[in-house]
C-alpha cells in the first residue's frame, strides 16, 4: 500500500497572523485616538485614511481624496455657503454708494437699509422737472448704470413716487396722486426697456404727499419729501403687493 503524500506546509500562514495583528493594532490606535478630545471630522478622516491604508488606498498625506487637499476642503466647509439676505443687501448698498460717489450725486441720492429692504432715495429734482413726470436725459444714463447692479440680484423692486403737500393742477395732472404714480410708472418702464430688468420683478406705486420724511411746513422739508425711492425688497417679503 502506497503511503499518502503529506501536503506541503502552507508557508503563507504567517500572513494571516500578521494581518490579524495589524488589524488589532489599527483598532487599538483608532480607539485611543477617538478617546481624545478631537474634532468629529478629523476622526472620520482618520478612520477613512486608516481603512484606505490597509485596503491598498492612498492613506493620510496623499494629494488625492482623503489627503492634505481634503483638509483644506474641510476648513472651507466651516464657512457659510449661502449669503444671508442682510449681507446681500449690504453688499448692494456698498456698490450703489460707490456709484453715487462716482456720479457726484452724494447730495441728491441716499441709501438706507430698513426692515423691508434697501431704499435708494432720489431727490425728485434730478429725475424730473417741476410738476412733470418725464425722466430727464441726464438721469437716464444713470438709471442704466444702476440697472447693472440691480440685475445682480433677484429681489423684487418697487419704485415709489412721493410729493410734497402743495396742491397741483395743470394740463397733465389733477392731483399729487397722479403725479407721483406717473413718475413711478415711468421709472419702471425705463428700467424694463433700457435697464434690462425683468418686468415681473418690478412694481410702481404713488404715495402722493402722504408718506413724508420731513416737515412740509418748510421749503427744506418739502424738498426732501419730493422724491423717488427705489426699494429693493427683502426676500422674506414674498408678495410685494402686501408691503405697500
């Protein structure tokens, strides 16, 4: 009877023992590391890197995914990805203020941020001749320049016409209501036709003499009340018609 050949001893069994040892060391290291006071993101990155190292991946310090570049990405994630409405309006206000200086209109145009949004207030004398509603030629080019800023955002825009309390009655208008409304409408149409602003973002309203910002009993006060306001509405007001 022939003797059965003995199978040769598996010379690679030591690899199993070695891999088990390495695995245990990895687990031990991760537990120790996680027990320390570390950032959760760093822990997750470490665990992922260790796993990559033992499965043939790149590991810590690589320039690929999971490496130093990912660290830079994590830091960026700590910053807000979406600009707040207030920050957006402040940014637009800064650009408009710079434009006002470049045009030399500091004494005739002002900006302010209110709860309802950003208000760009124009003295009526730079927009219109007295008791008229046609936009003056000099102002048309300035409106086109302003449109480049207004087109950077998607907020609704309301043009508001205001007058003083001096009664008006001429061949064009029978009241301050008509004058203020027509002026606001003319500005809206110009912004649409020449400024490229989408019509669905714009509305016009005339307040006549009934929303003064100064005392109508003085010439100075009446001058301040005669104005056109371009209101960039805060986006929390979804329906612009409810904020008249």
